[in-house]
C-alpha cells in the first residue's frame, strides 16, 4: 500500500472523478428562495464540458420548509435560453449537515436524489455534456414550492473538458 | 481545489475513462460533409472504444432534411462500407449549439438530437470499432445534402490495441 501525500491524492481524485470546483458557502435563504424563484448561478462554463457530478452539500441544517431544487444550463455566449438539466428534487426540508442533493445526469428530466445523511447510497454513474464549443454558459439552480428560512451549503461540480480549452469556475 | 493550466485540464480529461482522448475536426462547412454519399471524418488505426461521437452546429443548419448516419469503411483489412448507426431524425434548420450524438447501442440505433441546444445527455452505450493492426475510416452519410451551416465533429475514445489512435481528417 502506498503512502501518498495529500496533494497526490487530490490529483488522483481529479483524474479519476473529474476536476472539482465548488462555490463558497451560500445561505439557504438565497439558494432555496422560491419567491420570486430566480435562478442562482452556480458555475460558469467556458466551452463544452462533461459533467461527471453535481450536487449541493448542506453545511448548516436546513429549516423545515418543503423547498424543491432543480438545475438548469443556459448559454450566455451565444445567447440561448435556459433549459432544465434535471427535474425538481424531493423536499429538502430539515436536511442535516453533510446531506446532499445529487444531480443524476441520466436525462434532462431525471430528479436529483436527496441523501438524508452524509452517506450517499447511489453514486452517480451517468454524465451530461453542457456548453457550446467556444461558448460561455452558466449552470444554475432554481428553487420552487417553498423557501427555506435557515441553513447553508455549497455546490460541487466535477467535470471533464470536451472542447479545446474548456473549463468551469464557481460563479460565487 | 486545484488551479490547473488549460493543458493540464486537457490531460486530466485524456486520462478519465468517461471521456478518453478527444479528437476533433476543425469547424467545417456543412456543404463539405453533409452530402448524399459517405464522407470520411476520422481515420482510425487499430481498435478503439468510442466513448462519445457527435457533431455540433457551430452555425444553424440549412433547411434541408439531412438524415445523417454513421458508417465505417475498413481499408486494412478491406471491409465494405457498413452502418454503425441508423439515420438520425432530420437535421433541417438545426439550431446553433445543437448536437447529434451517436448512441452506440446497436448498428441500427439512431443518433439522438439535443432537445435543447448545448445540453447532451450521455449516450446509451460505448462501441468498439476496428481491429488489431487494422485501419478504417469513420464516415457520415447524410443522404440529403446541406446547403449551409457549419459543424464541429468530436470523437472521445479509448485505445484498445497497441498503437490504436484516431485522427481527424479535416
């Protein structure tokens, strides 16, 4: 058994599960606000990438409000309107610290999973390409149905580049 | 979280089996590739696994009912032109950013056209193509010619035999 340094382990992770980018910790009142339900930018995508994983991880338990979350992609250059890349999740009410909302990737109308604990029982196997060759776009989330009054968390993206020079950065 | 250079990001993609090595064409005029006969797009040496294979509308397609299907023609050993997909639905006036994605499931499975431009779900299956020491071309036959628009073809693959590789022909 090898004894890798932390940085080597990180590099192995990037190679095997895709490059990881994450947002800062965001208040639930921003991410899970269904009124007016405007999109929350998660990641800016330059070129075309392959999404290997996409999730929201809770860092402060969410309030008892039956908010639902879905993800979208929109191209800003050239301008193409936002389209869903998932259906809405089940309720996020009272999600605990470490719980995750996990995008599945299978189809644009596949609902994300909710893991009630830090243990995610069904690792995402599918992937989805988003973005245009030489374009710029945004992966965003939208909340529906209810608004969380407390809690916090952040978004994780795991990706691979497809078009020449493609990459993604956190939008906030 | 790492802050990689573009070349390192590209190498990470090469090493991941959910992408593999990327081989792309330049932006090509549709009039040169979507015609009524087969046009060679990629040259394959040896045997590869097609992880994904698609073309993207860099500008809107013409309003002609092209129904492209993927084929291969092996030069070493000589094997006649063979379909590896069914014809797609019509590409007429396909919007900028839309992709048509090879599905890999069977030789008569039609490629899938993006429901929304720039969003392409994973194809159903991979497909292995080629042979040890062989050489072939991946070709596209649109049946109905396009009169306008531009495209980029993208092949993501893994090599399966010694020295296996793919090369864009345009």
